[in-house]
C-alpha cells in the first residue's frame, strides 16, 4: 500500500536516468535527468518532500540501484516490465532528434502507477544469488564456446580428409590424436595458419568450460532460484519449466547431492 508523500519513477539507462517525482500534497511534478551514479540519485531524492518511494523497471542495469536506495532508507520497488500497464498507442519508444532533453514519459507513468499501487514488483536477489547466476551464465557461455570451437575444428579436419576413428570423439585418446596433427597434414599455407589458430582455441574453450563446472560445485544450486531450501527450489524450477512450456525436467532429490 502506498503511504509516502512523494512517488518517484525512474527511467534507468546505462548512461542516464530520467526522473519524475509527484508530490501528493501539492500535486507538483518534478523532472530531471541524472547520471547513473547512485550517490547523485540518492541526493536528488533526499531533496524531495518526504517520505519518498521509488519505482523503476527491471532490466540490464541490474539491482544495484535498488540495494543502494534501500540502504539509504528509501523504499524502492523494482517493477516487472511484462506486467506494467502501458498507455494505449504508446507502444513504440522513439526519441525526437532535437537538442532539447526529451520528456521522461516512462518515468512519469511509473510514478503515477506507483502512487496507485498498480505495479507488480519482482524479487530482488541477494548478492550471493546474483553472483551464482553470473557464474551459471558464464558456464553456459563457456559451454557454447566449446561447442562452436569443436565444430570449427572437426569440420576443418574433415574438409582435409583427417578423420579420427579410434573411438569416442573428444576423449583423452582423441585429444592425443589432435595434438599429433601437424602442419605437414595441410598442403596450403593458409590452411596451416587456420589449423594453428583453431586447435588452441578448442583447448582453451575446453579449459574454460571445465573451470566453470568445477566452480559451480561450491555453489548450492537452489540459491539461483531465490530459495532457502532444496525442496522449495525444486518446486520453483518445476513451475518455471511449466511456464516456459519446455520439456526439461526439474531437479530431482538425487541431484541435490
């Protein structure tokens, strides 16, 4: 329930923050454009008639601003963009190419919705949870890099008639065979250069993927689901899988160990 005097909407971007504050007593609307510095935003909010409540949309800038405002004693709501009410006919976001600062329509809209309690908040993860998510994303990126590096290397060798037939691909025996593939196996100088660059990139990607897998062993997997226990995380992951419409199964109790 909204009980503060001033409602503030922030349109947060990577290099600027558009602000709009509505005073519930006087009806005054204040607008400004600030830098993404948390200290400057906090100082601007403290100059407003208090108490103050702030709302901004969740996005690529993360949750650092929300933590900074809450630490300063200012209530902050991170809004789910997919559930935000949009004015009719205001779907396309365009900025006129003029020297004047464009009006912060999104910030004004957020401040009004916050005052009416018409916003849906998202759960702000802790620093530990956000760090675990970053590690998971880094591991998935490393796995993708490894698959692409293997594909490039295998197709390069296949085009030159170099096919491994000693068992399972990408095993230790296969890796030993790859290390014995020399420059003399390629007739063209350009192919030798390509091989000299492709093979080390595959080994580097494999090392990065293994490092990410080992690092994840120290992170309880249910932390990524913003839950305190494994059972609660299983329930959350199963609900997310149903929502996404994917056939991927949720973690089992055996996978917790």
